[in-house]
C-alpha cells in the first residue's frame, strides 16, 4: 500500500532484508517490540497489522476474582487498591482502613 521496498523497511528497522522477507512470509519469529517498531516505521497503529487475522476461540479461564474486579468502573485503580489491601497483614489496620473508606464514601 505504501510502495515501500523491503530494503527501505529493513534500513528503517536496522535489520537485514532477508529478515524482512522472513517476516513477510511467516517464516521468522517476530517479537511484540519488533512488531511495534514495524508499525511505527509504516506510520500505522500496531493493531492495523492484525487486520484480517482470524481470532482463536480458545479462552483462558479467569478466576472469579478477576471477573469481579473487571466489573468495577475503573478496574485498574480498583484492582490496585484491592491488591494492596489484601497484602496488609495487620487485622486492626485493615479494620481502620475500611472505617476510613466508609467514612469518606458516606456509608
């Protein structure tokens, strides 16, 4: 689409033309970092390189806790809070934290 030669792409990536050929033919292994560098060189988002690739339907079973945390409005911050809380060993400290959070939340 860009009419970019393998030699030009190889030069931009700092790899051999043979390596570019391997990537294009599916013979060579490619890292995520290299894939992102290729996308950057082509001035496209990395997901563009996956267009038309069939998705596998196999899913990894997640623990119920992950599903629970995923249901939070901002899962990343909530997960960090819960994960940090779970590492606290002192039961009294946990109780105090719950009291503080409930007071702030107005519960």
